[in-house]
């Protein structure tokens, strides 16, 4: 014991004399560097150190990252840090209140955080800062220069639900405003801290709008697209992100208003003026003849024919519509030529035209239709001589865009335009240029309209619609003297050898009647269908059934047993002089129904082919309801199977040509006569002049025709 004490004493003496342990000596020579604070955050929110505090809707978690200089990471110095958070505020009496919390030690470069208690005051600016400690020294407070204190305000109350009002569409008023008429909707909350309103028109658009000043009202503009009750749901959002309860505002837009000016141009032959359904009657020049043809399927009985001369015009003494506001102008047209520029309608100004609808025919480019408003021109569509089109030009002052529609479809690119006010005459068939009127129309014009409101998409579609007309429907339920009748008493189809009508068996009970089949075979649709033997069997009309140079629709139900699908077989065709105008067939090599339409009436002409992949006997063995729709207005052809089409079954077909041959069911023209005879069953052949809408096609293939209301 005495020896250990002596040894200890000698060690202490050595320390005093300057002989020390190396690590201890190294630490004594170093100066401790203070830690640092970085990346201050408050979640939710951030570190708002500017003039405006952060507004939060829940008690925030304060966070900071602590670091220590690398020089301090040596033997003899601590490697753990603590954070001291401090908050302060002024109470209602102006007395400063402070609280602080210190975190548990942790390693360098870690995030320290504290969750504030629920008793901190709301609606009060609370400041906070943080400093770090490495066990030897403190860092400066994060609020010391060049830093600044972070600040937040805890908002514990949601804003009041907004009040909504509209002068054009008062709540619960029957009926107000109207389709295509814009209205203002103002939303205002009694809460002073609202910064945003979120709105949704149920079944329509939604969005957000911010008031000009915090707590103030905000206004949006909205145009109803249909008549009937509408509901606007609005919520207010405050600075802290708290949402109010919704306010539901119900209003009832009226039906769309009639045009402010309209000329049907269906006046009696020899008339000197065109009567106005609305607005002012239009004087007709000597180059205008009434009683011209009208587009089939459109609600027009006749049109005006303009001969393209200097006398081919109709005019009024006043504008048809104020071009300085939202407006639309439209008309049915059929150009007699497409190789020169011609004007459908225009509005005079002192030196030219405020707006115009026209056919443009540049020398080195294809013809197109156009809508001009001031210096803005939109072009699109593909006019063809002798082909009807519905044109509509639209300008919306709310969006600032002008648009052009051809046959119910937008063409070109909508473009920003400036409104042009004019108080001159309205012109049909010509436009005022620097040296007088020019670009006179040659062809037909009908049903000229002008609106002082937005014409909504459903109206554009309906204005351009040509209702298809049923040409024939054959259900193959009976046969008489080698023919099968058309359902409405029209032309019968002639049955060739190898073609027969199969009828449903009479009702019987197998156990009672020995001749009753155990598993009777039923027709495809209704009481009977057409049976074809694949060798010579077919049926035909004596004349064409559809004009293949114009829009048409064909429907048919067909079934081929899978064992018989060994070669191409045609269901429907209609021939020209040298080839079929169309051929609907099944191609087993592609496992698909095909529609083939040659571009010209020439043997070997290029062909447009569309297809639908489908089993020959249908998805369930009950046959396939096929439909062909050619829309001459949009230059498209579609093949439908069981009411549906797709991209592979749709093609561009610019110019259909009129075939002169009869409709054939069950065969097609070949190089040496006829071939591709069908071995199978056919039912419900339906033919229409005009293109059925996609939604109506699914109604084909039944004994009753689809409603084309």
C-alpha cells in the first residue's frame, strides 16, 4: 500500500513538472469552437422571418439542424449536442411571455425538434429561435444578426362559410339569364383572414379565385351550357389553410335565346327581299334566286342561290349583331366552285369589314373556310364544290378568343382577337374592300343567323346536324315469289338461287310432338333471317340503295360459322361501273371484318381499308351487328361492330364517289364478274341517307329502327 501511494505521488509530481499523458496534453492545447444552428423549420409552415408571420392551422413542430466544427471532433471533447428552443409573445396586457425547452443530447448533424403544447395562444404572433450547446459552449441564438427570429400565428378557427350572389342568376329564381349568357358570381366571407375561395359548379368547371385584399370578396364569370338547375359549391380558405363549410348556391338558367337576326332564305321564287325571322329584312340583288335546294336532313325547305355576279348579294341597313361583344354568326352553304375566294357574310365598317365568314382559295394552297374578326383570321375545313357545309364563327369577349366551326367541329386554331364595333350594313354574299364590294358568293346560302351570346358546343353540333333519313330496312322474315319485302313497303330484295329465308320453328313440346326438334335453331333477330349457301346465293335490289358520294349509313347482322370461315366472304356491296364503291366482308386471314372503299371507280384503284377484329360468328355465336358510317362533311368512314368502333376502324376518306350499281347482299364484284359469295346468315339490313351519330349506331341491328330525335 505504501508503495502504491509513493508511485501515485511521483506521477502527480511528474504532471506538475510538465510531464503529461500525450492525449491530455493535445486537448489542453486546443480551443473549443462553438456549435451552429441551421435549417430552421416549423411544420406545418416554415421559418417566416420577414414582415408577415406564418399562419398555421395546427400546433407546429419546431425543428433545427445542429452542427459542430470538424476541429472539435477530437479526443477529449464531447461529440453530442443539445438544442434550446425558446418562444415568446405579448399577452393581451402587453406583457411579454417566454417559454423554453432543451432537447436530449444527440450526435452532430442531427435534426432536433420540439412539439409545442396546446395551450399556446391563438391569433397571436409568436416568435421563436434556437441555439445549440456542445457541452462546453453555446452557439449564438439563431435570431442574432445576421439572422432573425422566426414568427408564426396559430389559427384555431375555420373561416365562416361564404355568401354567394349573382345579379344575372339570382338564387332559386325560375328562370334567369340563359344558356350561353355569362353571369357574375360573387363570393364573400365575413372572416377577415380569407385569402382564397374554392368553387365547383357541380357537373361543370371548378377552380380557385383570390380576393384583391385579404378578407375581401372575389368574383368569377360563368356561362351555363344547358337549361335547368345548376349548383355552385364554394368554400373559403384562410391564411392558415383552414377551410370553411361549403355554401351551395342553386340557380336556374333559362333556355338558349333565339338569334337576334335570322334569315332562312326560303322565300318564294321571285321575291325581292328575304324575310327576317328576327331583325331586319334583307334586300336581294338581281343575282339572287330563291327556291334553291336545301341540305337533306337539315330543317330547311329551300335556300337562296347566288350567281357570283356583282348583283349576287343580300343586305340590310343596320348590323345583324354588335361585333364589339360576344357574338356568333353562321349559315348553311354550298359553293358552286372552290377555286376562288367567296364571302358568305360580312359586317360593314366605314372602311372595310368588322367580321366575315368566307371561302378562301389561295393560288398555291388548298381551299378552306375562314372566320375573320378585325386583323385576326382563322382558317380550316375542306370546301368542295357542290358539297353542303354549316359554318359558324364565334367570338367570346370573356376569353378574348375567336373560333371557327365547320359542320359542328372546331377547325383551325382558336386565336386571340380584338372586338370590332361597327354600325354599317350587314352583307350576305359579299365583303367591302378598299375599292368596293368583292369576293361575291357563287352557290347556295341558307339559314343565316346572328347571336349576341355564346353559342355553346351542344348548339353548334345541333345547328350543323343533318338528320339521317331511312332509305330501307329488310328484316328477312318472309319471302314471296322470290322476293323478301322492305319493312315499310319499299323496294323488295330479289332472292337468287342459293338464298332462302329461314323462319323460327312453330312452338312445340319435344316430349309430346315427335317432329319437334330437341334443340330448335332460332333466327338471328326476330322471326327469320337470310340463309346463303356460299356458291350462288345472294339477294339484290334493282338500284343503288345509298348515294355513296354523300353521307350514308348501313347496318347489318351477319354470322359465319367458324368452320366455314376459310376464305374472304362479302356481306354487303354496291358496285360502280368498274369496281365496288364499298365492300363489307370477313377476311379469315386477318380474323377481322373489313370495309373496303376504292378511291375511284377504276379497277385496281387505291383502296381505303378499315377493320374490326372479331370472330366470324360473333362474340357469343349469335352473329355480329355491323355498321358502316361515311360522313362526307368530315371526310371520315367508320366501321362498327356491335355498336363500337376504334382507331383501326376509322379512316380519312376525302371524296366518296357515286356508284350506279344495285345493292348486293352476299357477294361482291370480282375481275370476272361476281364472287366472294357468303356462306352464312344475314339479318336486319338497314340503309340511311346521312351519317348516324356514334351514339345512335348501337340501335342498329334490331327490327325497330333507332330513334334519331
